[in-house]
């Protein structure tokens, strides 16, 4: 399919995006340590493919689904005011947006090099990842105490987003026209 698409008249100006809408939300392969098993459930691969990709590369960056729209907009060359919250993952030195998830084990989140995973009623277990360190491929992770207030902040974010979703208000409000223009 892709070969035919790129050989077609629109092939030179086509971007193919391969993306899952969510992960499997199950533990990963049993031979992984428990931290890696849980982290595996939050992984969503994305592949951007063009006919004549100038600088193909693999970027291993923690990101959030909200980073997809700004990344694709940047690839398309779109500019202007936007209402989204995400980040362009292809920008130099890009870091993805933090993510948070609440399940029966408690709250799990990732923000930069901080990875925390729920452990029931107690504070989540947290690790400080070294730059480029991936919990799926690292046998040893540096455990740390959760930063003061971070678990409560992430819990508040989960609750607030739930209220917004319940009231159909998760989208940005419509822009008000400026009578001075």
C-alpha cells in the first residue's frame, strides 16, 4: 500500500502516520521487572513516514497523546494561534508533555525524568530516570521519594479533567471577538 501511495501523483507530498489510539493497559511481558511491566501499558508508538524523508531518525521521548496534534501541525507547516496544550515532539530538544493515569492501584504519572507508579493506598513508588534511560530496558532504576505535593497535584489534575469531561467542557472555550478590530 505505502509503495503504491508514494509512487502515485500525491506521493511526494504525503505523510503517513501510524498511531494507536491507546496502549493495551495490561502488564507487559512477564520477563520484565514490575516497573517495566506497568510502564509498558502506557506506551503508544507513533511512526511518521514520507517518501523522501530527509533525516530519518528514531526519537525516544516520553510524550502524551496531546503532543500529536502540534507535532503533525509542525510537519505540515501550519502556523497560528492554537487551543491545544501539547508540544511539538520534533522540535530541537523536545520533551513530551507529562501524563497521568488513575487505576485501582492508585495514581501513576510521568513528568520529564520522574516516573511514579501507583501502589494502592500508599504514595506511589517513584524513580528518577537518567537522561535517555528507559524503564523497559534498564535493570536498575534509582528509587526516590515522590516530590512533595506532586502526587496531590496529579490527583487534582485527574479529578478536574473528569469533571470537565462530565460537563462537556474539556475543549477550549470559543474565542470572543475583539470589538476593537
